[in-house]
């Protein structure tokens, strides 16, 4: 496998970097304080093709590969991890589901506007009592005599929750079949009985939007089922496999952004009559940070390449997410250390990296769950080869 970027990859990375630095960075600090959603930025991301990067042009997307997607996400997360997660959910968890499992009618009606950035999507799997064990969906979808379903229940922690137009919702439609009875539905904002909760006040990714959702007899027709009835759990898990590559890229962006700031500061700050980057301790910290970010980048690249090649990438995606999120925490912590006391205050930006990094160890499968996924795949590979 070659780790070389093509000219197209480099062009996408440069375009994302330019956009991130010029259009996102200037308001990132303020939005972190106010937790204001970046409405205009998301609109521009849509116009530039960042909201449907991997969707086929036939459905209004940019038709790019997963490598391009991770490069763009890294550049955007470098300056603002909130914008990165908004983009990541729309791309990996919403557009991908509809493009992969949706009907041509669903693609025309829902995917096209989502991919072009005119509409925003959300992915609703977690519930107040259900997180890592998503088999236990308490939200129900009850079949009615006319063929429609009534959805009842609650979802929690939904990214883009208050701002989205279209929601991918998982619900139990046949409890006797346990997780084989879970079905995936498309729900729209404004449907009777669909209630949107208050935005959560979070530690990090503060200007992203996270909320709970309520469903009381929300009626959806069979044309709102994505994939087949009972296929929902499989769809949810396959979607998260791809999503993890995006979250790994987000974590890498947080880490590489913090590292760049630490390097810059190490030139500016003097101690004992010299710039601190003349001190071996600081040099070694920076060297370790570099090794970690590069290793994460390689894991992400490998997972993305495998996905693009149509190979099984479950283990690689989990490895990339597990490692990138871990090193995002470590690199952000060390970036603060390099800044000394200045690293502990908002003005120098690296404390935001630490607050933003933490979520990458939690959502789209916690680090503990990534260990389980990786170990399971290892065992399968061993059994197959012996
Ligand atoms: C900011 C934010 C945004 C989010 N966005 C979305 C979204 O858009 N859509 C969505 O559906 N969800 C979203 N989530 C939910 C997120 O995916 C869950 O929080 C996550 O999957 C963990 O579930 P939980 O919080 O219920 O923790 P739990 O599952 O209750 O886990 C608690 C602890 O137990 C550990 N644990 C659980 N099971 C095991 C096990 N088998 N072995 C070892 N350890 C285990 C976990 O790793 C964790 O440390 C978001 C969450 C946050 C905080």
C-alpha cells in the first residue's frame, strides 16, 4: 500500500486548509465561548462540497474518496473540531446511509439536498438508557393497519440535533426478534409528535449542536424505511465503521493543530536566556508529539484506503479511532505543558484542544468498545487463517 497523496488529494487538503484558516478560524474562539452554532460556515461548507464529499455526483455530491475526506476533516478540525463533527456526521452517518441503503426516491428527496449542503442531517441511535449496547433500543416503531409506523421513544446526544432537517432514526419494530427487529427510518423536522430538546452545554466541541429528541406517535410511511425492515442494527453498525475514520481524522486534526501551536510557542518563549525549544526536554516532547500524529495519520490513511478499495476495514477503522483519539488527548496535554501557564488559559488556544479531544474517545464507540471491535476482528482473522 502506497502512502503517497495524489495531486487531487493535495488539492483538496489545500482547499480545506485555506477555507479553515480564512473562514472558520476567525470565529472559532468566540463560538467556543458562546456555543453558537456556525450556521454560515456550514452553509459555505455545503457550497464548497464538504458536506457530501464522498457522495456520487449523480446525487449532488463531490464524488471524492475517503482519503480526501479525512484530509479535509483534519484541516477543519485543526482550527475547529466543532465544524469537523458537524461535517463528519452529515457525510459519514447520514449521506452514507442513504446512498448505501436508500431507494432512488429517498436519494432524490433526501440525499441530494444533504450532499449539496442545502439541508443538514443527524444520526439518532443513542438513547437515555442505551449507548454502547445499541442492541437494546427502547424507541419503538409499531406497524399500523395502513402500513405506516408510529415511532415512540427518546434519543439522546444527537449531534446537529436542533439544526438538522433530516434524521436517521433507529427504532425497534419487532421486539421478539431483538436486534434483528431494529429498523432504520427517515424522519423530518416538523413531523407531528417529533420534539427537539435543548442544546447540551458541553466540555468541548461547544459550538456543535447536541440535544435529545422525543417521539410521540410520529407517523412514518413505509417509504421512510431505509434498507429493509429489521436491517437497522446492521446499518447502524456498518455506518459507525465508516464514521470512525472521520472521527479519527477529527482527532488527528485536534492533535496536529495543538502541536503546531506548541512548536510556534517554543520559538517565542524564552527561559534561562534561550528559546525553550533549545531545551532538550521541550525538543523531546515535540518529537514525541510528531511521532504520535504521524502514526495516527498512517492508521487513518490505511483505513481510508481499505474502505476506498472495497476491502474489510472494520479493524483498521477502529484502530485508527482508538489510537488517534488517545494521542489527541496526549498531544493536547503536552501542548499545554509546552505553553506552561499560558497553556492553561483560553487565549493561547491549546486548552480548547484538550477539551475538544476528549469527545473523540467517547462518541461513535468509546475507546473500550474499539478494543472489543479490534480484538473480535483479530480472533476472526486468526480463525480464518488457521
Ligand atoms: C457530544 C456527543 C455527541 C454525540 N453524538 C451522537 C450522535 O450524533 N448520535 C448518536 O446516536 N449518539 C451520539 N452520541 C452518543 C455516544 O455515541 C455515546 O455517548 C457513546 O456511544 C457511549 O454511550 P454511553 O454514553 O451511553 O456510555 P455507556 O455505554 O453507558 O458506557 C459507560 C462506560 O462503560 C463502558 N462500557 C460500556 N460497555 C462496555 C463493554 N462492553 N466493555 C467495556 N466497557 C464498556 C464505556 O466504554 C464507558 O466508559 C454523542 C455523545 C456525545 C457526548
